[in-house]
C-alpha cells in the first residue's frame, strides 16, 4: 500500500509529553516492529507518531527479592539476557530469547508485545500470564495496575488514554517453562504456545498463546491438575491426557495453520512442558 500523507514524529522527553501527543491523536511508537508492517497488511501507517524510546525510565529491569520490574521499552534481547538463570522466571527468559529472530529481538519491546491487539502469536504474553504478571499504566495524573489477564480483556479501552510503563512479576513461582511450535523454521510465528509455571504453593499455572486471537490462562486444565493426588499430575503423560479432556479452545485460522490443528497440538505441548517442569521440581 502506498500513500502520500505527510507524517510527523514527536520524540517524547517525558511521560507527560507522550500522553499529550497521544491526546492529540498520535500513535505510540516503541520498537515499531509490528506497526511498521501495517502497509503489508493493507493498513495505512498512522499520520502522527510519538516515540517513547528516549524515556530512560521505561528501559530498566529491576530484579528484587519479591518482584521483578520490567520497563515497557525493554527489548526482548535485553529481557532474555537479564532473566537468564533467574529461578522461576525461565518461561519469560525463554520467550524473550526465542521469539521472531535476532534482529527483531534487538528492537521489539515488551510493552509493544503486550499492547498490540492484533498480534495473536506474541511469545511474551502467555509466559507473563503464567507467572501472574501485573501491568502498570500511566494516564494523566493517575497510575493504574491491572492483572495481565484483565488488561488483555480490556486492552483497547484501557490504552485509549493511557501508556504502559512497567510490568511487575511477583517472584512466587519456583520453576516455569515456555514451549512453542513453529512449523517450518526459526523465525516463523508459532502455531501454538504453552507456558507453565509452578507456584511456591504447589499450584501449576498454564497459559496458551497463538491458538485463539488473544492468549489466555487454561483455567479448566489448571483446575484438573489441582484435583490430582498431591495437587498436580504425577507424570507428563497424565498431564497430556488431562489436556485432551479439558481442551476448550476455539482455534483461529491463519497462514501458519488451520484452527483445528492449533487445538490438536496442545496436549503434546503440555506434555513437553510438564516433562521439563516436573523434572526441574524434582531436582
């Protein structure tokens, strides 16, 4: 698609400046790796953009005893490197390190991954859902925090007059794992994603991405796990069997795979994830 519109770019020096530009109709520009593909999808680029890349406060990663705080402008590459070896957050580190390709990971941001409503295959979303992440938004004279699941359900409304500033991850998991299935080669969008996390209380969280339009927690499977002796499946094979029984997904059709296939592969991904999770828990 080609158009002749003149475009403006504002580089915000403060959150207030970014919010003011947003009120005037400007679209937020972070890494831009998804936004810049708009013409290929038959969508015109926004006429006015406001870049938040110069806001240093959005690029910090703070690993504390109880919480990991991630700035919305942190890149996938930086996040994967910072969380490598951090117990309980293996799923996030893996998701950040395997998504897309190295060139994209050096530019794409965490906030962009979470705020892009028409990108169903984002790796970080299910990984962050599995560890009960919280998103922080900033509007004029107000700061809000939402569980990631609630944010995803109300994303467009919440971002109408706010900007994501940080993601907070409580360190309440002892181990986690991120499993994805690309069909052809590295860099492909995954057909399906499963992230699992074992909480310090013994409960297993499961989140699924790329299967439906929006990633979500697999609550029916989590409940089935909790009813097993000891509060979790004894083996990965039992976990896969429960996944087949609890498969309540309505898959989306896409160029990578048909809807039925996305749903079909989930039990196998759960088995792979639980093999790792149960092994790490036993070690």
